[in-house]
């Protein structure tokens, strides 16, 4: 019986040595891959002095403030909301511009950088600024547009999670592109 146990032990040890063919390497750190479907846009006709195209994957909601033409676009997959606010210009364009710019500057404390992209669509009389905020700021994208005479719109995106730039970057990039598309498709009603 001892010979059988010794043989079994030798065969077992030999099979362990023969089964290992290469170097044992630790697994590399994994990164979460977030991918989203290609956006499909549809014009949203509102009882407001403007229209725009929204991503079909977002849910349209009226804002809680009960102000005319203030809306939210909810992005459930990205756990984020795009807030859109409309103001009529009544000799207050300077203060509206200052407020929109200050809204972005509030994120300087946590932001690594703020990229400003001017926007001008002379054919449709839509002028404004797009802001991309990098870092652990509360909002990664913001914009404002105006016709400089009657209309002023401000938009911003906020996530429903604590901002960790590395973690939300794929969602922030997707929503940034959505916001740019929305901004570029704003048309004033006559």
C-alpha cells in the first residue's frame, strides 16, 4: 500500500511541474469600459420661442421651478441631468452674460481646467459660448446662447454621483457631444 501512495504522490508532483508552461503574470488593472449607443436626434417642438434637437435616449421633463421654458433632460444610463433655462432679454443682457459666466467660474476651485469655445451661427442668429470643465468639478459641460436682442438660454450638465473625473469621463464625453449638438440646433421661432 505504501508503494501505491508514493507512486501517486510522485505522479501528482510531476503533473504539477509539467502543467505549468510559462511565467505567471499578475492580471493588469482593469478599467471599466462604458459604451453608449450612437445618439439619435429628433427636433423637440416646445411652446417656447425656441426649438432644438434632443437625443432620443434622454427623457424630457419640465423643471421644478415652474418657470416658462425651463426644462431638464434626464439621462438615466449616465445618471446625469442637463438643465436648460430660458430668459427673455429686457435690457439685461450684460447681467445674463455675467451670471452665465460666473456659473462656470464657480467650478474653478475643483476644476483642472476650463476650455471655452465661442459659437456663432450668423444665419440663424445664435451666438454663445460652450464650456468644457475638466477635473472633479460638479459640472463638466455648460453653455449659453443668445440672439443678443430677445432670447437667452443657459444649459449645464450635472451628474447624480460624486464627481470623480476618471470614472465619469466616458459619460461626460458622451453628454458633452449631446450638449454641443443641442446648442448647435437651437432655432428661434419668429
